[in-house]
């Protein structure tokens, strides 16, 4: 699973790295990142879809807005288009979604962990499964830098990597595992 962080990376992700059999996730919110499950021709399990939905929702603007949960949708790449309705412009990083979509509601939570001396981050269940120890984050009022230092003191690793795994906006440590 790979995801975009901004309009430029969304554009590159969809145009260059998404293949016909992949599944594309997006939150029902303007400015949401796109996440892609690289399927290699096989149907991903429900847990993979749930984790991808959680990452998509958590790294969207909903985190900054303080929303506890958010609907995400997923589609096949051929349902995405850069052509909007006549007279409408589709901005950089955005795509028109055509046809039926499938929906997954996701709780906004992210985990940051340590695995073999390297920091990892993403959906809670995935990080818990792969990390030697981890920290679960929820939305809050603490600044990213403050929380990153606390995580670094607990986990070790690279402070810059930790900061990259924390969604934009305030957060708090929910639990340490």
C-alpha cells in the first residue's frame, strides 16, 4: 500500500504508480490523500482494506478538523479521470471519480513504531503487528514537534522520520505498546 501526501504526490501516485488491477482509496473530503493497494492481481483481504481506509482518513484534513471518524471510498483506477464535466476544471492532485464506489468508515488513529532500528508508521493494527514497540496517536492539541520528541524518547530511531508519520494538526499519545 502506498499513499500520497499532497496534490503533487497524489498526481504522481495515480498517474505513474497505479496499475489496472490496483484499488484506489480516497476520503470523502476535499484535499484527501489517495492511497493505493498494490494487488498484484489478487483481491486484498478486508483487514488490508480497513487499514488502508484508516490511513486515508487519518492523513486527510479530517485529522486537523478533529473528526473522530470519516467515510472513505475505494474504486478501480479506470474509474478515475482528469476530465471534469464540461466547463469544470479538475485541479492538480484531484480526480473525478465515476461509477459505483465502495465505502468503509474509518476511525482516525495512527501508530508510530520501531522495527529493526527503523521507525515505521501508519494504521494502528499494521504497525502493532510489525513493530517491536509502538505509540498510538489520536487527535489533540499538542504540537507535532513535542509529540515527536516524546515518541523519540520512547522508541528511538530518527526524529525526522517520526515527524513524517504524524498527521498534520495537533495530536496526543493515546497509548504506548
